C-alpha cells in the first residue's frame, strides 16, 4: 500500500503539467472513490486481494491529490497569508472528524492503539462506540468520502463540466 503513495508522488507532477494543478486535484480525488470502495469488500481467500488493490489505488490517488493541492495552494495563495490558509484548512478538517463520526468504533484489545479510536467519546467516555461493527463503520466512512468528493467536484466546477 505504501507503493501506492510512492507512485502517486511520482505521477503527480505529470498530471499537474498535463491538466493543471486544480483539475489534477479534482481528477485524483474523484479517482480515489472506486478504490476506497474495494476495501470493505475484503474477505478471506481470493477477495483478500481487494484490500491490496484498494490500498494501492487509494495511496496513488490521495498522495497525488495532496501533492497537487499543496502545489496549487503555494502557487495561488499570497505568501503573506499562506500560513493562515493552511492552519484554517487543518482546523476545519480536524474539527469535522467528530461531526462525521460521532461514535467511532474501538479496536479490539490486541490491536495497536489508534488515536482517533481510543480517545473515547466527545465527553471523554472511553466506552462510546465500543459496540459498533467495524465493517459497517468502514462502509459508512467510505460512503461519506464518496459523497463529499462528488459535492466538492460539482461545487468546484460550478456544475459547468
């Protein structure tokens, strides 16, 4: 799956030169959705390869989109306010996690700790989300991701394309 990230970093400059950084970001973001939907379809046996294909595909597209997004931001935002724009975007991103996933599932006791899952509920209750099925949670996370990407694509182009 890390190979996908390396491929995305290598492919991003070519995509940016061919279609531009703004369009390249939209293309990469939209291309991530089908790969993300492969991950919850994983099951024992041959279907185990779906997580590999999905992980590599998501890695390529997400890293390419991040490289292009950063390039776009650095090229178009005035240097004097670039730090504020970055911090504002990060603040919005991190504050929206609890809105999208108010009760994230907790991993089993033998899993390594994952900060966003072990923090408990918004009121600090460590038992919140303990009874949530991880497969259902993954589908929900992927579905929200697909919907958000479609909304961003339509709003960014103004419905003209």
